[in-house]
C-alpha cells in the first residue's frame, strides 16, 4: 500500500486536481485474495488528498477495501496431495 501512496504522491500535481475515478484492484494469488477499491477524486485538492490518505493510509495501512477470498487450486492441490509437506 505504501508503494501506491508514494506513486500517487509523486504525481501530486495531477492527482490533486483530478476529477476522475479509478479502480485499484490487487490480487495475491498465493493468498487467494483480491482487494479492490474505487478512488473518487472530485477536483478539490484537500478532498483528493483525503481520498489517498483514506485508501492507502499515512502509516501504510489501508481502510475500507473490499476483500474477496477465493480458493487457490494450486495450493489446494499441494495440501490434498499425500506425501507433500504442508
């Protein structure tokens, strides 16, 4: 999350006045999870900064992301295979 925050900060002149919406989706296959969140920028500098802070947090923690967990078929195969160490 911190990397996304830094990337958005490096584009601050564009992000601060942006009036668009962006969908951020992060999929971690090994964990079998998908996190997603819309960032709705309004064109207002303070609001846009607050959107970034809320999504990616100053401390690197994220808030209010949708989490979808799914079964990883490769991981399941390893767990269900006799003789394979877990």
